[in-house]
C-alpha cells in the first residue's frame, strides 16, 4: 500500500473521527468488553459496568445496536426478557478494545514514570 492510499478524504476523515470519538467515550468500550463473554440481560450489563446509569446504558446499547455492533433479542416470557449480544462486528471491536487495554496494562508503569519526570521538569 502506498502512502496516498492511506490518506482519507476530508469527509471520510470526519466520519472516522466521529466514530473514534464515540468508541472512545466513557461507556462504549466498557459495555462492548462486558458483552465479550456472551449475551447478557440489561440489568446484568448495568451491574457489570460500574457507575453507568440506566439512561446512559439504554442510550449506549441503542447506539451500538444502530451501528450493528450489538444485537437485541426479546424472549417471549412474562415479563419479556431482553438479551444483548455482540454481533461479529461488535466482537471485532471488543477484540481491539481488549488488545488496547492489554497494551495500556503492559505500559502503564512506564507511562507513569514519563509523566513523573515531565512533571518534575515543569516544576523546576
């Protein structure tokens, strides 16, 4: 691949930037990673994602469903049970999120050292 084929047109760049911002928001990756091990009901996801409100979880799941990353299944029980599961697209995002999380875990001590050195230089 040459350099010109990796350059995005302005419109594409804006779309990519918008999607990356949403994926990198506070709740998207935690919800995606929570669903990585299999389908869960709404309250199971809510308990697993510490600090998320019912409203924010609803909004996040709807957005992920709209994007094709999460599937929603309503089971015909009384009361109806709703289950959320990753689609193949969502599983691919979860794999990347887990990979990024592992990178952070592997490098966080080094990053902390750099931050401390930088802060000390700024104070002096």
